[in-house]
C-alpha cells in the first residue's frame, strides 16, 4: 500500500488537490495498479513482438485523394474579417 506522502507526491505532480478521504482511496487504487504492473513485469515477453493493437488492424481510413471543395469566396462570405484569401484573426494578446 502506498503511503499518504507517496499519494500526495503523485497528486502534486498531477497538479491535483486531494481531500484526506481521496488520499486514502487513491492510495489503495494506485497500489492495485502498481501490483498489476509488477505482475506484468514478471511475464516472459522477450519473444513477443511489440504491438500497437491486440488484433490485426487493416487500414480503416479512406485513400487520401483530392476532391472538389467549397470555393474560397463562398467560405469567406460570412467571415467578419477576411484578408488575402483567408480568415484574419487577432494576434494573441491583442484586445
């Protein structure tokens, strides 16, 4: 079981403020997570290739092919401030 100090340290890293009840609850929950990680660390995985998905995934995306879109003039019709074929936006920090 993680100590209260360890839970508070993790909370501080995550910029979380926890109540005493949450510290106690999360201590138990974080301890369970660490127990599972320890079990995974005991597995013999040297011959297991790295994977990003547990099942084979075919490319589910459509081909990236150009196609007609809305004309620029139409897209800019209702723009409050258009310039040089685009939307003009204020600089950050400008009021």
